[in-house]
């Protein structure tokens, strides 16, 4: 019965309902997935060719996190999807579901620091700030972009060595938009011990950095 219910919900999403109905159906499908409906059946949405259905599928992966790990092979395509919401949810899925075995997809997320969309850069900053050292090292080992590699190595080093605050400020205030993201991530990772750099990030020129820093600062000072 559970499989039949889940299959019916997938079919309803593919029937292209209105946005409000689609959201409710997706929530109902999430309940079924938590209840044991096979996550592999989400491939039907991800390969449907319908951007709305793919977006629903990517959202479900981000909500399931590690529970949807069998679908990590879908991530490269989702991270390269033209719809920003799909890329956004895929980044969250990578954060929640990967470990040191998944360097390729982590490296793909790291290169999205160059994405043209502010929302994606915000989400990638969230990844940089929250990913484990092991995840970052795995991605670093598979990067082919030398500049992103240098910045990722800087981020990894900040977990084991005290970074120079002046260097972090210079990174946040500099002309390189990718370096600004990595510097803001370091500021966030340091904030539990000293929130001064994170407070500086709230005044950043990049909206994605300033808004993210304000959100994170609330966690430490709220």
C-alpha cells in the first residue's frame, strides 16, 4: 500500500498540478519516503524532463539528506541544471549526504563559487561554512581549478591553524568575488571562538555574504 501511495504521489507531480497543490503533494511524498517508500523511485522525477518535477525531486533529496545517499550519482547533473532552485537544493544534498568518498561532487560544489546567481553563491557559502574538514579535503583532492584549489586549501588550513585575521579581512574586502566567499566562510567557522570577523562580514559588499553573515551572527549572539 505504501509503494502504491508513493507511486500515486509521483504521478500527481508529473501531472503538472498548480504550484500550491504541487507543494502539498511533494510534502506528502516526503512523508511516504520517511515511512519507507524507496528513494530510488525519485529517479522518475529527476529524469522526467519536467523542470518543476526535477525541482521537486531535488528538494526531496535535500530534505532526506543522508537517507537519499543511493541517489548521489544524480548530483552531477543536478548541480549543472539550468534552473537555479535545482542547483540550490543539490548543494544542500551534497552537504548532508557526502563524506570523504565523494570528492568529485564536492569539487563540483566548490567550483559553484563562480556561479553567476546570488542565491547559488549564498548556498555554496553555506556549504563552505558548514562542511566538515574531511569533505573539504576530499573535494580539494579532485579540483582542477587552481584558484579554487588554493582557496579551498586556505579554508582547510583554517580548521587546524589560526588564520591571520588581517588576511581574512583582506580576502573579504578584496576584488576577487570567489576569495570573498572563502574568507567569509573562514570568518563563520571561527565565529564560535571569536565573532569579530563574522561581524565584519555583515558589512560585506556582496549581498549573499552580508545576509549569510547576519543570519549566522544571530546563532552566536542571539
